[in-house]
């Protein structure tokens, strides 16, 4: 089975971006009329190399692996990979001039849809907000048609080259409604200018609606994804194992995820504590004298400053790539006020640490649901 030339892991995306950039630059260079023969040859070699890389990548992904796996070529990513490989050879085989055939390399830009995660989020937002977006499109088309018909009636005889037909009036309506206003067609009558002003104002409102809908959808989708990621991390922390689902949901909404590199200073001694941290993945080192203490996934730190109101007592540094869940001081006090068993567990662990104990973080003694049932 052929291996993908892009490989896997962190190096995959930079290599894909580099290949795409080289291919698009080479395609652009090929269209320069005064390009020397050597420059033309270099650009052509670069294009063939990029095409070969995409062909190998496609074959590695489409290679049959098992009957249970879906057909890759029928997926969106598979179709995009096919469009990156097949059109250029087909065009060359059909006798299309090479300079024209290689312009099909512009289809490689579609590969960004499989690399940039934000584009996938955009597709989901559009799918979720399709009704609201559809209603705005209806408003846009209504204004477009009514304005073009009105200007054709009012200005058609006086300006036949600009408004003499409905398609010409539609062109004016599109440029005016989109606030582009090329100025190639300007109403002369008072009523025509009045309608033009209303169309301009309506255009601002329509595009404002579109922007608001997409911005709200992006914010909601971002919150949803953050909630799912935080939920997965919260359920991995042993300290939260005994919490009931409503409490976990409340806690998940409060926590803020932090992805930190090794040797990152998380807490600095002497500074005021404004949050505590739970280790979801990785490891940190508490710089205590004379013996530093290492805390692994499942532990927490920073609670002493929140409980006592005093400054931080030690520096805390990550020793490896680490994912932390930060709980702000206000949220900490709100949570512990509603769940005293959780507050007692945190206080008990803080008391153990203040005595120099190396015990693992304790779990809440009883489930919240049990406390509520009593």
C-alpha cells in the first residue's frame, strides 16, 4: 500500500501548504508572456512534481483497506483529491494547449477545505443557519428584482444603454445593492434616485443580517465544540468521577482549557491567585524547597491561594506538553457554595498538602445526587 507523501502528525499540514503554494506560484508563472524558456521549464517541472505528489496522496487514501471502511472516493475529501489529480491529465490527453490545461491547477486551492478546520466549521454553520440565511436571500432577491424593474420603467427610455433592458437594470441593482456602485449607470430622475437610495440602505441591512447570522452561528458552534472538548477532559479527571451529570455540565461551562508547551510557567510565587488548575493531560512540577513535587494527570493545584486569599506559595512549571483546565476564583466560590462536598474535598486536599503529604488528590466523598436526595 503506498504511503502518503504528506505523512501524518504535525508536519502534515505545513507540507500540504508548501505543496499548494509551490503549485499555485508555478501556475501563475506559466502565464507570464515574457517568461524565459528556462523559467518556463522550471515552472513546468514544479507543476508536474506537485501533480505527482497529489496523485500518490490520492492513491494512498483510496487504496482498499477493508470491506468495513467506507469508499474514500465517494467522500467530499475524495472528490476534492480527484479534482486535484484527474482534470489536468485529461485536458492534456484531449489536446488542450499545455498553458491552458495547467490553469486547471487552480482547482488545487480546494485542498484547503480538507486542511483548514475552520472551513468545515463554516459548512456546519451554514447548514445549521440555512433557514435564516435563506430568508435573507429571499429579501435580497426581492429587492433586486423590484428595483431593477422600477429603474427599467423609469430610466429605460432616457438611458437605453444603461437601463434599456431588464438584464442591464439587474446589473445596476446588483452593484447598488451590494454597495459596490461602479458608477457606470446612474439614475437621472428624482424617483429613480430615491429608489437607488433605498436600495443602498437596504443593501447595508441585508449584508448586516448575513454577517450577524454567520457571526452568531460561529460563536454558538465554537461554544459547542469547546463544551464537548472540555466535557471529554473533565470526565478524565479522577477528582470529578463522583460528580453527577448536572454538576459536570455546570463545571464544564466554567472551566477554561489551556494547552501549554513544556517549561511554561503556569503559577508564579508571590502573585495573587485568581484561579486553580486541574491537570487533564501531561505533568507539572511544583517548585517546592528542598524537594520539588511533580503532579500528573488527575491532580490539581492553585487551590491554596483561593482558599486562604493569600499569594501563590510556589512556582509551577510544565514538564511536558500539558492540557490544564482553569477554574476562575469567582466560579470556584460559586461552585463550592452550591456543592459543599466538593469544597470539603478541595479543602481536605489543601490541608494534606500544607502538611507536606504526597497523597493523591481526593475524590468527593459522596455524589452530589446522594446529597440532594437526603
